[in-house]
C-alpha cells in the first residue's frame, strides 16, 4: 500500500474505527468481529488482490476524465492502471491474461477516455498484446520504454517490482497510436523459442520451426507446441 501511496492505519481488534476509513482489509476469522459495514470489509486471501478490491470500494462510482493502463511487455507483463494521476491497481500476469485485465477495467472504471500504453520492448509479445487489445476497441499507444525499469536499491528484490514500476512509468509517458501489428518472427526469435522448448522439456524435445512460428504468433503456447510434437513423435 505504501508503494501505491495509499493512506492506511492498522487498528487493533475491538478498537474504534475512525470515521474517515472507507474500507477494511482483514482475515476470514476476524471479519465477523469487526463493527463496520460488511459491504466494505475485504477478506485478505491474496495481498495484492485484497488491496485492489479495497481500492475499488474506495473509488466507488468515482468518474475519471481519463484512465491510463501501462504495460511492460515480457513473458509475464507488468500492468498498472492509473486514474486521476493515482495508481488504482497493479498486476503481473501471463501474456494471455492481459486482455482480461484491460477488459475488466473497461467494465469497472467510469472514465470518459481509456488509453493503453505499452512499452516497445519484447517485440513478439508486444505485437500479440497490441493485436488482442485492438480487438477490444481500445486506443493503444507505443511508448519508448528506455529507462523505465528502475534500479533496485539495497534491500529491494524481485523482478515483479521492476516490471510493475516500469508499467507505471510507461503509463505516464506519451506514446504513438498503433494499428494492428504484423507478426513475422525472425530466424533468431524462432531459434530462441526452440531452445526454450528444449529447456522446458528437460532436453527431451526441440520443437520444429513450424511449431515455433505458431508459438511466436501466439497461435500456440510453448506447452501446447511441446505436446503437439510429443504426440506426433509417439505416433511414429
């Protein structure tokens, strides 16, 4: 919550809750012992999800002139949702789950204008995400993500933190509107996917170029490509 610049307090069980508190995050065993509006109590099963839910309760029907979604592309993209200059929620998900987050934001946030800004790195991943988001009818901008990934200082660890901060930085940079992307993988990119297939199968399989191309275009996941190749090999 500190990373999102949210004000919060940590009262003890039984302590009077200040009138300016808009939501409570607690455990399942303590929720019935708290004298507070049940509709504004969030049971924490996963920390980040609980904070997201609490923020939605706080935001309520708040209207934003503009909501910006920043995406740091990669195997597990970082996603940040910004409204009114503040971070509403952050996520790190699989490539295929990015569209669901954006679609959820389109449904949940009352905004006159929604913009998605995505970093220019991870070319194949970025192209797949862009094409999927354009199908939702959302405006997508390409941002130069140079210098958006922070250096993690002493005591700070984790790739997730870097990806999330990068996504926030990307959201705050103006980009260039993009149209549907052509996905034509290079020989080097196909070779990398083939190497990943060998690593993932513990050296048992290296998928052929055709399957690697389908993975690069998002037509198959790497696991699906390995299963296809494995099944074809067993039939011989």
